[in-house]
C-alpha cells in the first residue's frame, strides 16, 4: 500500500459537506478504490460550528481558505467556493504553485482562467480536474477526453442548466407563466435568490465554453459564446410552440460551421416533441455528441445537487489517487488553438417569431414588407384577436419562417423593432430539427 493522499476541502456548502461526509464515513471504500488511504485533513468554510453531517474529529478547520495550502501535509485541494475571481482563483493558483493537485466544480473559474491554470498544472506534473464543473453527475468531460477521444466531433448540443429546464418544462406541462414558475424554482432551491446567471444563460455558457474547448481544441473563451437566456419566454410562446408540435428548451450548442469555424451559442430553441432533448424534464441535464465514426450519442442525468456533484468530485479524487492524471482540456494547454473570435451561426434554420404590436391596419403589411426585402419567406402567420390576447389595444403576431440564415433574420428584426407600431423587442427562436 502506498502512502496516503491527504485532502483539504475549501467550501462546505451542500456539495462540499457531501464530499466530506462520503470521505469520512466511507473511508474503506475509497481506500479500496484509490489503492491508498484517502484522508480528509483540513477544511475551510465561513462557519466552523454549523452541523454538516460528518465528524470533524482529526480534521483541522481553517477560517481562511488560503491557509489550507500553507499546510505541509496537503496533497490535494478540492475547491468548492465558486466564482471566477477572488479567493477561489487565489486558492487554486496557490495550490498548484505549492505542488497540490486541484479538483474543482467551478465552471466560471475554468471558463475564464482554465487555460492558464491548466498550463500551470501541466508544467508541475499536477492534476487540474473539473468533471463536476459541467453537467453535475453526468461524466461528460470524461466522455470527451477518453471515450470519445478517437472521434472527430462536429457538434455538441446540451441542456446544461437545470434551473432553466425546470422552468420551461413546468411551463409546458402545467400551463403556467414564467414568473410564477421561477418563484417556485427559488422556493425549491433550484434557483438562487438572484437567478440572473441561470435564466440569462451565463451558467450554461460557462459550461459550453469548457465543452467546446475539450471537444474542438480551442482555448476557452467565454466572450465568444453568443448568449440568449429565457427571460423573454412567455406562456404564449410555449402555447404556440406546442401548437407547432414543439416545446422550448434552453440549449448550449457548439458546432463547426460550413466555413470551418466553430460557433458556440446558448439560446432557447423550439424542439419537436419527439426530439430526445425535448423529453428532458425538470432539473435534469443532457448532452448529445455528434462526430465520426461514432455518429451520435446522448448522455442524460442529474445536472446539479449535492449527490450528483459530489459523485463527480469523488471520481476525480479516485482518478488522481490512481495516477490517472491528464491535461484538463484533453491535450496540452500549449497545443490548444487560439480563440478565434465569435463565429457567426450561418446554418439555415426555420424560425419562430413573436411580435407585440398595436392592433392597427397595415401593421402586418409593414412587417412582411421588411421580411421580403431580406428574402425571408414566411411559412405561417397567426394574429390572435384582441379579445383573446390583446391588452389595451396591443396584440401578438406569431410567425414561422422557412429556412433562412440568422444574419439576415436579425437584420430584418432590427428594422422591424424600429417600427412605431412594434411595442417590444421581437422574440426570435430557432426551430430545431427532428
């Protein structure tokens, strides 16, 4: 039996406490799996006295997380503080500089600073592991780095945020408005008091930036992900999607364009009801990979929560203990291609459009004239009567288009938004394929 692996955990929230509980209550299991004893020797959190479901016997409490790496007996730091800057960044950087392996669930940190941190780890022969940073308990990073390493990927598509998926699936199945379901998600703990990172698509974009780098070999660049959240989605949109045989889901998508560039986007999309991702309900996550020679494969499972995230963290711990140390991005950081600038999604797609307009003669003619100027062919139009949906003389216009590229459509939408009869920014959603 080799020497023990001594671990320190920074952050004892729901995930950190569950990791500590597993390591202390199931020591024999982890010793067998790792091939050596794994000892939790130190932790850091805001409150030393809070009950967290595990014994602190033999474990030192450090108020300052940076004190963890000052200890001579720590071999690995598990960072579960969160945030791309501040103490989380300082801790991970210091740990690597002090010769400690790092396991983290911090997708923001990896999306913003992953390249430099990975290079530091590789230069020192250390592990930087972050399976828990994307899709919780689904081993998507391991799939990309190992099981799918022999494939030339063309596309990654995923439901990467459980909060948004919960909101949209409840809207679909229970016929409820966005604000109502968001409040419920907050009460259930699926959404934070400030839900902006989730519902504005930022959380999913961090995860997509990581998947894109591993899958396509570019340095991570969160600024190059096109991001649209779900704040603008209404029950009217969901009802119209269902009328079209679709539902709405927030997707993270990255693919090679026809010109060879990689385009990454987070956006709500209309998906046909028989699409595998359309069937993902509640806080679940799912990621679909497309490439050669495998074709397509989809992984589904819990994307967040104490158990799911702790499972991913502990898998990283065992990998490192067994000596399975590999570059975080699947190849040396020095070999990643430079970030290329935000690539335009130039796929020809059908689109769903909702306009809120004054109920006046000629409005529809003005709208369709602009679409015609941009060579956009309308597939269907529905204008509900004022008595059904109108509020103080305004009504929605619901349209679907035939296939058109996004650049032309958004140019047309900019002109339409400037019409005096259009009362709000148009809502434009792509319609996915079967």
